[in-house]
């Protein structure tokens, strides 16, 4: 189960980069940074749920608790990727990376983490698992 969950997370990471490209290249130039961030985040949350829905049967959690473990694994991997790759590969400052968590400034990246955690559980529930 865990190796398959990691494969799906890698797919989610690729889709995150693609969604970010869509946001910066298409959405933000048309509606501005603040709304572009909001729309891009919401689109990616939907992508997460859709991928989880498509893949939960293949991942094969045996129990309800397993979906929680998958969600935790995906969140830990996401945060690690965001901060480590974001800083060391993409050259973003730590302040810039942390800024996405500032709800007071309209930054709603935390919704991605919540969606990432809940998606396996919701997908299994919708699929009847």
C-alpha cells in the first residue's frame, strides 16, 4: 500500500508543478496575484481529490485507518518537498515559502495540506471503502 501511495504522491507533485505553471502563466496575468493564488489553490485541491478518487482502489487501503496514514504520508511528503525543493532547487527564501501560510494575507496554501490529508479518506468513502 505505501509504495503505491508514494507513486500517487509523485504524480500529485508533478500535477502541483503543472498547476502552478497554469496559475502563473494563465490565471494570474488575467485576474491578478491575489485571485490567481486563490483560484490556483482551489484548482489544485480539486485535482488532489480527483486523483485520490481515481487511485484509492489501486492504492488498496485495507482499513479506514489506512486512509488516514496515506493522508499523513502525503502531507509530510508535500511539506518536505515544498520547503526542501522550494528552497534548495527553486531558490525561494524561507520567508517566501512561509508566506503561503499567512491566512491574514489571503494565502490559503494550508487548504492544499488539508485536502491532501482528507482526500484518501473521502475517496475511499465515496468509492464505498
